C-alpha cells in the first residue's frame, strides 16, 4: 500500500489531471506556442526559386500617388510579367470593382492571359461581407483567399477548398496556382472519395492531408472545408521579393520569372493585408503579408509533389494519449529507484532534456507530437519525486541521529556502570591510603577496566563507520560489504559464535541456512545495520539464552520478502520476552526496520526459547 501511496498514485493523478486539462482545451494555447517555437528553431531551408513575389510596397504607392492601385497599373504589370513567360501569375489584389484609369486595359489583359488567377472572398468574415471575383475574369481563373486564424490571432492552417454560400465548391488561390504549375510538369490534380478518409485532393500519389479537429495541439478546432496545416518554409527570406517599380524598370533577372509562379500582392503595413505568425523566422515583428502566406502554401504543395517535402503530420488521438501516458510511466518507474535527491535531479533533468530533444527532432521530421502535456507530467512528477525524496532523506537522517543517540547512551551506560565505578573505587582506596591487600584482585580490576574501555572504543568505532563498505566485526577483523550480503552475514555468524559466551557452550545443534537475499536498493549503511542486527541477536543468545541446546539461523528471500531469523530454545531472560522492554539492541533493530520499511519482531519460541526476526519487502524503495 505504501508503494502505491508514495510511488504510483501521485504519478497516476498527475497523468489524469493533465489529460483532463488537455481534453478541456486548457493547454491548447501553450501547445501552439511551443509548436511555433520549435518551427522557428528548425534549420534554414534554401529559397524556393520557383516562386517570385512582386510586393507593392509603400514607395510604389507613393510613386503612383493613388490607392487602390489603378487597373491600368495592374494591367501594365501583368503584361510586363507575361513577356517573361511565367508558368502562372497569382493576383492577390481584389478587383471586384473598377479602379480607373485603365479598367479596359485590365479587362483586355484578363481575357488574353489564361495563366492569371484572380481572387475572391467566399466566406463572410467577422464583418459579414464577401468579395466578388475580378470583373471580366472567367470563374475557372479565380481562387479564394479566405484565411483561418486561430484564437491567438496567428495563422497555422490554410483552407484549400470550401463550399461557398450557394453551396458550390470553390478552390483557393494557392491550389489553383499549384494546379497550373504541376500540369506543365505532366502532373494532374485528382479528387476522389476514400472509405476511410472521405474526400481527398491528390496530385498523382501525393495526398494532401486533411486537418482534423484534434490534430496536434488543437482541441475541437473547426475542421470545415478542406484544411491542411501550413509547413512554413524555414528561412528569414524564403522567397525572392521584388517591387512593382523593379518590374516596370526591368531590374529583375528574367530567370526569376520564366516558368515560375509569380504572386502579386501588397507588402506595406499601412494597408494591413497581413497577419501575425510566431511560426516563421523574422528579424523584427513577425508580420507575414497575405501574399507571403499564399507563397508558403503554394511552395508547400509543389514541394510535396516534386521534392517529397513532407506535410505536417500528426498521430491519431489514441497514439497521442499513449505518448503522454508513457512519459508519465517513465517518471513513475523512476520513483522506485533508490537514488539520492541530487542523483534524482540529474536523472530527471536528463529525461526532460531528452524529451525536449526528441520532440524537436520529430517536428523537424514534420511529426507534431503532444509536447506541453508530456512536459507538464514530467514536471509535476519530478516535483513530487523530489519532495518525497527530500522528505525520505531527512527521515533517514533523523533515524541516523536516533542511532547515534542510542550509541551515546549505550556508551555512557558502559562507562558509567563499568570503568567509572571501578576507577572511583580504586581512587577511593588510594585516597584513603589503604594498603592494597590483594594485588591479584587489584590487577584483575585493572584488566577488566582495560577490557571495558576497549569495548567502548569498539562500539564507537563500529558505529562511526556505517557509511562505508566495511563492517568491523572486531578490532582485527573487517567484513567487505561489497560481497553478497548473505556471505557477509555468514561471516558475522562464524565470528560471533567463536566468542566465549556462556550460553554457546551448551548448544548441541546449529541449523544454518544462508541463502542469497534481494539486495536491490540496499545501501552500504543498510547492509551495515543488517550485519549489526545479526551480531546483536547472536550475542543475546550467547549471553542470556540459558541451557539452550539448539540454534537456528535462517537468511533467505521468499515471496517477495527478505527474512532473517535467529531462533533458540533457551530459558532466556524474562525482560526480553516483555513487550515493553526496549534495550539498545532492540531499539537499533526497530530503527533498522523503519529504514527498511519492514518489521522487527521478538517472539516466544514454543515450548521455550526466543525468535528474533527481521523482514522487509524487496519491492519497496528506501529513498
């Protein structure tokens, strides 16, 4: 139960709360912001030379001294461009009304040029208005430029096809320009119905993926029409941009236009034909003009067909949630490991860095995976792990202090009841100038005093080396705790049983069973304390189990528990069978049981004798 309370339940709670927050859309804004950041950090791609943008800027408007740009200027621009034989021209300027002078020249240009695509707005926006197609331009040469802007004002999706208010299917400017360009490459657009995916737009075998409401970081987004995510070209200057004046003055290399797609649009902030985008790379304010959006989408479609440049792909909902849960499980598994708080911090930071790296790497491969939910789970679980580890670490220090206090008390008892009493008696004899009548007894007391003081030295020495991998069984003998624990315990038994304890002399049967223990997560300190437990239990038998004839020692791992048992059939001492008595050894054993999160028991052995048992689960972590 403790495993679930400390290790599993907090992790499951973090996973559950995060998934609920994601389903409610609470993490969408953060997810989109993270997506934008990763998109900006991608490596630069080369300029797409198949597309040229003619941007009508503020200087062009000042030179013309009129806005909207008159039809005559646009007609002149179209004829100049047409002289360079472009594959297609996209006119991203509304021409639903006459803008004199020059309307007749523009109408004539529209009738002559079959590779020019004009624009319209087919869906009512916030203002409730639509915009009609250009006058005198056939409907097959018109594409809509309706945009899809997210709640944060950023554009990450494009609309390629949609029914208009009359329920007639219309195609976008970018799709129509792509269609013209690819037809010259011998590639035709196809439209088909798929049983699993529904209506699909394809160029040969290249399918344009349809946006779904929960794709990527979106939650219940509008999926109307035929949408797809924009894989913006990663470069501060993804396309060549020239001005209207540059074209009119023939300052543009003809190779930039011949057989290329030319997009004409406004590139001045005063007209406000732009949107914000944190997805693109920009030197200053991340403004992206409408004509640039159409260039990115057109480039994406052409590149996917001709260069296999991938679309932004996402996983099915079930795989996304499996991804999120998996990162939570990794951290839950980390809770079970016996690491110090510092090691945990290092491991957790390593996991988080690995997760960020793999998420970014997947996006560079055009796979958009859930980032914020997984990262949030990692942070929540990491925080709870560190709090639990620090709390457990402090608890272990408190237990160690308790052990030190026991040692101090034991040391005081030994000194007070033995050496100090002897010294006081001997000093009194000397002070009273009494003649030492029995030199032999006096020497015997001095020897006992020497032995007692050495005992104090031994106790203090043993208890002050519990952090290393050595157990001092006596002043001359050390036991290496790097060896298997059951071998170290067997060595403790051999050494203690050789001591000159009175109750060992009556033992006729020794039943010894030292089997390998599960040492997972056992520190050197815990191994030291376990060896001390066995030593103390055997010493109690040797000192107090009167008339014992049988000694059983068992050390084994079974049914998920490590169990150490010392059993005798001696008369013992009454106080050891009294449940309220807690001597030095008993207090140490109980402290050890707390550290192991196990159990220490001293039980009567029927018909006579004592059972001393220490057990702990092999599945628990002690930090």
